[in-house]
C-alpha cells in the first residue's frame, strides 16, 4: 500500500500534465508546442486510483506499453488485480497473420488467462466478465476504418454495457489523425472491416471514437437497456497529454506485423485497397503496403517477390515475381507523397494498366455484391463502378463530399484535442 501511494505522489509531482478544461463539444488544451506526447497509459496517476481494490480485465496487445514496459506487466507490478486478458486480431503479443485464428491461452510471462476476441468470437461473454469490476482498453490504432481494432473496441464496449461494468479507455495518438478522407461507409456494407458510417480516414483517436460510438448510440441498441443490475455502465477516457490533431506522432511499437514502420502506416489507407484486388499489397516483403504489383504487369516495372515469413505465412502471389510500383521512402517523403488524402490516382492507374480488367477485383464465393471484399473496404459499391468506368479522381472525390461534410460536423462533438483545422 505504501509503495502504491508513494508512486501516485511521485507521478503527480513529476508528470507534465497540461491543463484540461471542459468546453463546448469536448475538451481543449493550452499550447503543446515542443512538449513530448504522453499516452493515456502513461498517465498513470489518472487511472490507477480507479483500479485500486478492483478486479480488472485488460484488452491489450503488443502496443499497450508504458514507456518500454507492457501495460499488463506494469499494472501487475503495481499490485493491480488483473483477472483476464483479452486479445484482438494478431494476438496479445501481436505476431499472428492478418485473419489468423488465435487460440485461448495463458500469458507465459504473467500466467494470466488470455482470451482471443477475433474470428468467430468477437465479444467477451457475461461469464468471462462475472468476476470483473473494471474493463480496461489500451490498443494503438492507426485511424483507418478497415483496421479492425476499432471494431474490437465496439464489441468490447457492448459487453461492458450489457454487464454493467466500468470501462476505461486509455487513449493513444492517431498517426493518421491529421486529416479526413475517403468514402463514408453505407450501412449495407457493414462488416468487421467497417462497422459504422465513417470515412476511410476519420481523424479521431480511439478515445474520441469511443465517445462517438456511445454518444451516437451506434452500439447494439439492446446494450443501452443493460447495465442496471449489479453495476451501472460508465465510460472513462484517460486522455493523452501534449497531443493535438496536428501532431505527427511516431509509433514506438509496430501496431501489427505488416505495418512495421511509419511509411507503411501512412500508405496503408490507400494501399490496403489492393487487398480487394488480385494485386499483391506487399505482404511477404520488407515493405508491406509500400509496394504493390502483379506478375501480369510489364517486366520493365519495379519488381519484387512475396515470400512466406512471420506475419505473412501465406502471402498473396507467394514466390511469384511481381511487377508494379514502389511508393517507399523516408517517413517524410512518404507523408509528402500521400499529401493527406487517399491516392485514388494510384488505384486508377493500376486498374488501367492491368491486362485483363475483368480479373482485377477479387471475387468472394457467392454472387451478392456485399461478398466482394473491395466493396467492404470501400464501404460501398460505387467506388468499384467508378474505377471500372475510368472516372476521374475529381469526379470520384466530388461524390464523397456530401457524406464527408456531414461526418466532419458530427466528429466535432467528440473531439478531446485541438483540431488540425
């Protein structure tokens, strides 16, 4: 107990927390120039008192760090009673392939049970939460609609509401939080790679997005009538310090095996669309989501060969020489190349140069349009049709604008940090 209290005093004294004041539509901060960003997880003095004497569930992965130490290890050393760990896509330690099934296990370092929330099971059960008082969520997101951690957050929130638990979200900066772009998802194209009507790049931290999910009642409607039994649902966001949406935040830990550096993170909103085509998106190479191509293109183009490796055991077009494009460079060069928007011109060019255009888009089994993976990524069937009809980028962007404008206005209600505009 003395160690716990001493740590709280030390954290409160030494931390450089900026002042937060409640304002219209969220929170605002003073100047944050030249200050180091502090994540919600590092803001220990704000949430350790909420865990004192509580039985805790933690949703985490390899990005859930406090300095150089994993959040779970940090909390356990401080005497927090962690009863269960939940893990998302890629697993608790973050080494699994995209889409790979993850089995339940015990964390070898702590002995705490780890339950996978990916695949057929995406939400904690009431039985798994019956011995839990507080649910903690700490995952580094990349601010892209089809990156599935925000879908995992949504299911986790629903479980907290249905069980009447206190949910604490430890916020983290969004490395793509300095712009908004892309088509807004249409409801009929909802899936685990897009559950809500938001753009591809939505410009919110995971804490801000959690507030939007709850405030707009986008969660399972039944969940809003739960939480009246042994406990009442409560949502707490532990904010980042010294962060704004103009901050160009460098991730200290790669968020998943195929986003190894900031170049991949910046390019991912555009190049992930190639997952819905026959092209390789660079998985199985040293530059995933930075290079893309196919054996059918001219052999005078940039060449690469996807191979089996950790995080990409069976990459698309494995061991085949592909020809295509290399968008890599330094983080600054790549960010400049992206220019704060989806590079639709790259997708148009790849389609126009593909020899057999009827085979460009991957087709899932079945004939329904929602089974086409490219449409799930886009959140509509319009973008595919526009590409097939070789419409200009200007026309495509104009079609996004009404829904984008509506989302931007909605987003302002839930911002915790100064905006980029």
